[in-house]
C-alpha cells in the first residue's frame, strides 16, 4: 500500500544531513550513516494514514515516530505529511526542548 505524500521541512532535511554526517565522519561509519538515513526515509515514506503514530507528549499538535533512537515529529496538513524535525533522543531533555520544539 502506498504511503501519503511526505514533505520535509528545510530544518528536518538539515537535521537528517547532520545526523548522517556525524555518524559518517565522527563515528567513522559510512555504512552506518547510510543505514540510519535509509531507515528514517523508509519509515517516514511508509506512513499510510496520519494517525498511524502516537501523539507527541510534549507537543500534542504533532505526531511522533521513533526510528532507532531518533524522534521524528510530523503533522498532517491537507492530506500530506509534513516532517518538521528529526533529533537524537539520547540528547539531554533540556537540549531537545531548546533545539527541537
């Protein structure tokens, strides 16, 4: 079954690139970087209906999905899924709130 059209915000695109580059360059794992990026893209691209994932506990107007230890926030607008932010849940809670909400 085909998923809904997914639109990535510029911020989410930059965050995904940053995650990829960090894993590739700092952790010295090019294959790991590709795998994480592909897992995130595959999961976001497979949303079949907007309510498929849980409401976010901090921002209830958004839905959240977890891929590995990355949280992805999205919302449905006019039948399309808008990916708003992607971040590492292993960051401190204060940093998550400051940087991603």
